[in-house]
């Protein structure tokens, strides 16, 4: 099954909608080649229209260019080559220097345009600024986890968390094109780090001025950044607040008779909130990281001092048996001031057998279209609580079907993004400090290791949020399909997977409105060019017929005495209006007007037919076959005598 939709689709951005034509790279190459050829034809059509002007402006001192100007069948390339030669040959002559420079710039502009415009236009139609184009997910069935067994859900969560941890290392901590080869809609999400007051009861928080209380909060994240492609103005904000707490406030006697248990930490009325503290030195050296999460089915079972009405609470426990530092650690969660002398030198170990912190996860949804925001809520809620929370949403938060669809998807992917599920099943590998472990259990941490750990957990939760959305439409190999089922019909649509947007490398996005506009403009230019050629051809074909209608008619004269008598020229009778039209046409063509007899005047008499023995005619007399010009005088000539030897009439060409 293909996971990429190829065709025309709308990418919904925060402030606008971008229209795509997504095709494979090979198909895009063929389409853009055709578009480039159309643009080339349009540019050359403009060049051919200006080509006669260029020929008329060429200098007159070059004989071959003068000939080229008069030749209609000469290609423009020949004129350009001859023009370049003329520039070089006449480069020292100042008369036509500026004229030649202007003509050269004019010609060069069309040459550059003919090569550059098609390439630039085709490149601009592909959103070339994006190395990996955004694509829309294909398919009709979305894969989600809903109503599956607990073991399958747990396995999926662990696999997804491990993938999110690796993604966080590659795309959040070391964001380079080599390390982060992601096909998510956004490589990473950002957040701000700030100090805040203790969200829990004041007596259990350790506030010593060492920034033990950490507040991490994202800006309002758009649905586009999450990869949800829907025309909504919903924004999501996620927050995490962690504080180091006093273990003495929760310490009690050992709850069991197991050997080695020094004390028991009790964080609630349920046995799940009890933790036995053991001295693991020389038994299992290394970091130990454990979480105790709030029971959403029994929220009152958590200690009242840790309850947060609008968040999900997780207790984090850290142990570091036989972990030695090269210098004292003043961070409260990683406090190490106990001196240990080794043959290699002095080392420092943890002050306490165990340190504890409490974290609360929250999220907030706002609608930028209506300006309405909901209240902070817990990302981990049961279905019944979700329905109750939905009924308490402020009016105007979900203002359209697109808002409802985005809300359904956000509620689903927010599940299992808390600190508890980020650490659960990973143990010490969830610690950034574990990655900096050197040989002989000697570590070198940063100046604020606790704050760095909280930032790492929050970053993994955001990466997990991104991967959860991507996995809806495109299940990945690390997520077993046994834990999936179709998205429920009551979510508002059965096509939610088509709302997921990702990025793929083997596809090209063509700017659809720009593509249509380019094709239309090139088609109009081509139509104008073809119509212009057809009109010119029609004028050329029509001109001989007009000349034939207005030309003199040649007929044979009746038999007369003598041999070789020429044909008699008969001038047709033309009206005054037709005469004016012919004179205007001849003036436009550059020919001198020929006077024609007016309507109603008799035709001039024919010239006398010379005898064979007569001397040749004078140079001023017209020769047989030459055009006969009528007399400029409109008065009629005297009638011809019917005698065998006619008298010589007045000359028809105005000769005495």
C-alpha cells in the first residue's frame, strides 16, 4: 500500500493554504520539461515580433546586413551572427557605437531570456527551497491503538518511546542534515525553560535557590507543525513542571520484612505508591530510575500534598549506588559530597541512597480564530473523563468540523506522552547522565544535570508526540501491527489518516496555481502568435485578388490590316469611390498613384498601328506590351475617322 497521495491537494498552513500537485520525480521532470518548452515558445514568439524592428534598425554601412534586411527567409540567428561581426569590425568607429550597443543589449536580452526564463520558471514551480517536499498521507484506514490488551499497548508504548529517544538524540540534540534524516512535518519542536514556584504543597519542595524547580513550556504549536493537515486555527501548548521534593516527608518504616530494606517511601494510600529503599552498593552499581504515576482510576489515592487538579502527576526516584564523580556535585538531585579515597585518587559519591522529584504534565488548547482558550488539563485521561472534559470545553473553542477533527487526533496522540511513560520501561537509559558514563564508574556531568534531565525527558515526550501522529497513517517497523485497529467512526470522519502530512524525498511538489497560470499565459501567447500568422497569410492571399479586380483587361483587337498587331488595352469603367480606395491602397504600398478615367468618360482611342516598313518608334513612344498610361486630361478625344488611313490621334502618354 502506498503511503503518499499523488495528485492535487491543499496544504493547510497557519495563515494560508498552499495548493500542491504532488507527483514522482520522473513525472515531474516530464511535466516541467513540457512547461519549459512552452515558455521557450512564448519567449521566442515575442522575439519574432521584435525581429523586424531589429532588422530595420541595423546600420546601413554593412552591405551584407543590408541584404539580410531585405531577405524575408533569413533566420534571426544569421542576423545576430552578422550583427556581432559588425560590432567587432566597427568597434573603433564612433558613429554607430551607441546604436550598436543598444542593439546588442536588446538582442542579448532576448537570448538570455530564451535560456533563463524557462529554467527559472520550471525551477520556481517546484518549491525548490524545500529539500524534502511535504506530502499527504494516502490510504483509507487509520491505524491506532484503542481497546487492545494491556500487554500489547505497553509493548507499543515502550517501542515508541525508544524510537522517540533516538529521534530526540538525532534531531533535537544534534540537529544536522546528516544526523536528522527525518520525514516528519517538522524536524523538532521548541520550548522555553523558566523558573517557577512549587506547584505542590510548599512544605515538600526543596527550594534552596539552586533552580530545583523547572518549568518547561512550548509556545502555541500549530497543527501544521504537528503534521495534522486540516484547515483549523487550533493551537496546542504542552508544559512540564518538576520539583525536587523532600524524601523525609514521605519516609516511613520498612513495609516488609525483606532483608536489606532500610526504609519505605509512601506517596499514597495505595500499595502502588510504596517504594522500598535498599542499599544497592556493591550489589548492582549504577543508576536506578523509577517512576510512580498517578492512578487515573483512583485519583484520591495519591497523597494530597502531590495532587494537581489540572495535570498528571509522576513521582521520579533516582538512585546512584557506587557512582563516583571526579568532583563534588552541588545539584540537589545529583548531590555528591561523600569523599572516597581510591588508589587512583579522591572521588565523590551521592549524599543519599535515594532522591525524589515530582513532575506534573499539562496541556492547553486555544483557537486563534475565535480567541478562546481552554484550561490546563491532564494528557492522561480515561474515556469517561475525556467525555466529561469535552462537555466542559468553553464555547467557541471547537468552531468547525475541522476543529473537531483536529481535537480528536490531538486527544489521542497526547496519551502516553507524560514523564511516566517517557521513563517507563527504560530504566537508567532514560537518563542523559547514563550516556556520559565513563570507565571505572567515573562521571563528568554538566553544571546543571537535573535541569538537563528534565529538558531531555520533555524533548523525548515531544518527539513521541510527533511520531504518534506520523504512525497513524504510516505504521513503522518498530510498532507491531497487532496492537492496531481502525480509528473509531465516532471520531468525526473515517479518513483521519488523510489528514496526516509528512515529507518524502522521491516526490516533487509543483505549485498548482502557478502551473495553471503558466500554461494559460503560454497558451494565449501561442494563440496570438498563430492568429497573427494566419491573419498575415490571409492578407497576402487577398492582395492579388484585389489587384486582379482593379487591373486592366487584355483582350484581342478585331482583325486589322497588317501583321503582329498588339492587343488592345481596355480600361474598365470605375466609380469615384473605387478610384479613391485604389489610390489609398497604392499610397499605403508605396507605389505612385496612376490616374484612371472617371466614370462616364469614353475610353481613349487606340494608338495607330505602325506599318512594317515604318521606322522604329522613338524612345519616348511606348513600346508594345508596356503599360499604357491614360491621358491626364479627362476631356474626350475626337471620334476616329472611318477612312482606311486614320489620322494620328493625341498621344495617350502625354507626348506632343
